[in-house]
């Protein structure tokens, strides 16, 4: 997801990141190697990722029809991240990280150690963010603990402005409970005089909720939400596409060709995520990115096999995958349904204060 420059500047005025010389030098090295790799069509990797997605759990309380955690189609074993394993990883790589994204598949707050993970990253000067369905922060005490943890950005998935619309995709979800949670956190931020976490509402635009965009904007203003993101949905079948996708191209990443739904735009033979933003699953398996939802392309397990992340990052398996992407990205299944690198950005992020 590309954050608009104005939103980025506003965020950096609030969010806490320790820009050490090591982190700045690492950022220069990794971006230089990304550029060289793109030009030469050969994987060159200098430095380590400045961003990392770490999965607290792949278990979820909802049954969203296009999510492998929710619909029961995920092939990976379910479980929760061990905080001791996480801390060992942070001790190894945290000095290079600017940001840790504490989610992937599953609902992060199901892991009871979630805020411990946040606090440990903040102790190391790393920006922290997560994405939630908003069902587990049910008291003022829980909201206060969340705010005091230092979490920088909290993304709420809210794809409707009433229960009827909301539950069409967030199956098993409680709209009023999510609204109560948003109100609680907003109220507690005011009480504690805290600007963080920044709150972003993520609104997946579907056929059944596209007429509620104006309403979600008003809700965001009333709740002192910082950002709104309008995102197109990812589908896996023509049946899902017919049911959920709106006709408006601004919120539809697909086009129909020969009776098949295909991404709009050319899938180019490169991907910055393989240099900037890997994913570590709850069990320690290292995937190239968050689109590897089943761990099909996981390179190694850093929690079970005594292998360091640095070894995996520059190892032959990861390098071979980068090489495949640089040669023929379209031949890799997970890449054929990914918008990374497409000319049209299918997520619109706006500052609520500007609306």
C-alpha cells in the first residue's frame, strides 16, 4: 500500500521512529541494491529489510468469505506466535527495521501477548502498526493498555455502516461492538492526551456497500478518525467476483478477458517487497511477502531449525525466488493476483481532516 506524501508527512510528525545511522545506511544500501537488481535483472541484496510483517496468529474469530483464515481454506497449521521467539528475532534484526507490521492472516488480538510484542518493538525505536476487526478491546482498561503500549497505527476493517451491510462480508462480526470499540479508543486517547495510535478505517468497497461511502466519511469525522482507506477487494473465483465486485473501475482491480477475471495492468518482472518487506509467519517460517498466505513459498523456519533470519534473507532459496520474479513473475501463482507494481493504485488513502 502506497501512503500519499501528505499523509506520510503528517504521520511522521506523530509516529515515533528512531532514525539511527545504522537504519539510514541500511535503507540506502537496500534501495540501491533494489535498483541495481531491477536494471541488471539479477538479484543483488545489500543490507536488510527496513519493513517486516510478523504474524501474531493466523486464527480469526470471523468467517470472511475471501480470507483463507476465515473460510477455512488455509493450508498452514494454525497457531500463535511465541513472544520469546519474536524477541529473539527482534534482537537479531530490529536494529535495521523502521517498521514492524504486526498482522498477516488472522486477528492479532487473539494472541494474548500482542501488546508485549508492541512494547518490545517500541523499546527498540521501531514504528509499530496492526490491523484488527475490532472485537477484542472491550473495556476502558484494555483501551488504555493499548494506547500506553506505544502502538503507532491501528487499522480497523469496517466495510459497512450498519449491521446488515457489515456482516455480508465480515461474517460473524458485530457492527455495534466495533463502533463501541472505536468510540472507546477515541475517548481514551483524549483522556490520556495521546495522539497515538493513529486510527485508520479500512473500507473494502463492494457491490453491496459502495453507496455507503459518504456515510463512512461522516462516521470517521464524528469519531475523530485520522485516516480513511478505500480498498478494492481481492477475489479468487468468478463467483466471488460476480457477488462482490462493484462495476466502478476505481474500486475494482479486475477486468474480464475471455470470460475470466484478470488484474487490470501489466504484471512486471520485479517486486520491491522482496527487498523491503518480507513476512515471518507465527511458526517462524519466512515467506517472501504477505501474499504467500499458505506458506507455499516459505524458505526456512527460523524458530525451529536454528537458522538466523539474516541467513535466510541472503540465502540461496530467497535469492532463487527473487531471480524467478525478475525473469518471469507471471509464472508464479501468488504474483498473478497481486497489485504490486501495477500502474493504477487500487487503494485510496485520505486524511479525514481534509474532507
